[in-house]
């Protein structure tokens, strides 16, 4: 039987986060073995990880060979200086990755989309994308002034545009909460790929790092040993803490205003 681990936590401040809503919890602990036995298990797992990586490479190769569809380069978005075209959003680069950020009209910051807040918040260092000729931008479903105040409250620095007036042209019947990829050829623009659902995990480094840990994401769907902590349901609860998207607490602790009314 695995040993059991008792962790006693101080009730954390909101800005510090915390693993559970309770202060003291008893969790099962993985089996304790000698280092050689442990390394042998790691080696077996690494073979599966390598196969997974190779399959991911093969899928990416197939993605690079997909056909593409032409879209209207004059499709209008709204940025900090007013209306711009989809072509302008490329900022002179050849490729464009867009995250489609949901917006809940009439809601305050605490009740904006927790999932989009989670995924958008991971897009921080863009220089590596730029070095490959790729621009990254967020297209928000909401109006520019209100949604840009949310962007500023969160401290995000990526290019931010409102797509409210061009939903049909951009989405072709799809919804927000996902990525679109575009290629520019002179003044022509083509959509090359899109993904939603768990496809958005491509940009979620927190998830990838949690997958390396013994307790994983701690979400109810995961295949974990009996007794492993899984307090987070997956209808938005996994991205919220005490009534707000989790990442908002650190911004409030810094004294930023979450007033979206201007």
C-alpha cells in the first residue's frame, strides 16, 4: 500500500493561491522505492513519452500540409487607434495566430470568462514567435473600450482587438474560445488552421507543467489513483477561486482597478 501524506496548509491569501479549499487534508502518497527501481519506471515511461512526442511531430507535419481557405483581408477590427483591417493585424509579418477571447456583455470583471482569462494569460513572451515571422493577437468578442480595460486590469500586453463587428466574416459559424491561424501572401490572407476545446491547451503552459507533477491537474476527469486530490470540476470551476477567475486575485492585490465602466 502507498504511504499516506498529511499536508497542513495555512489558509492562503487569495493572491498566493492554494491547492485546496480546506486547510488540512490527507492524501495518498506514491509508493516509496529505491532509486534504481524508480529510475527503471522512469525509463519505461520515457519510451511512451518519446512515442507520444513522435506522434505529435507527425501530427504537426500533417498540419503543415493542410490546404487553406482565403478570407477577406479588409475584414475590420477595432484596436487602440480605431478600426484596422485583418491585414493590418499582421504587423508586416507573414503569419498570424489569434486567440478568440469570449466576452459576457453586461458582466463585471469577476464574471468574465474564466477559461479565456486562463488561456489568454499564458501569452506573455512573444519575441520567439516574432523571430519566426509570427504575430500573436487577441480578438475579443466584446466592444473595444470595455474589453481593453479588462486587458489592462489583467496586465496583458499582447495586441488586443475587438472583433464584434466582424464575427460572421471571421468565424464562419464557429464560436469563441480557440485559436485561428492565418498566412499572408502579399495583400491576400488565408486561414490555415483553427482549434477549440482541448486544442487550446497548446498555449496553456500551466497545464503542461501540472501534468509533470504527481497530483496532476487535480481535475475530476483525470485518471488518478484512488484518493488523489481532485477538487476541481471542469465547467469553469477549474479556472476560478472564491468567485473570480483565479488570476484576478494577484491583480487586485497589486491595487489595480477592475472597473470596466471607465
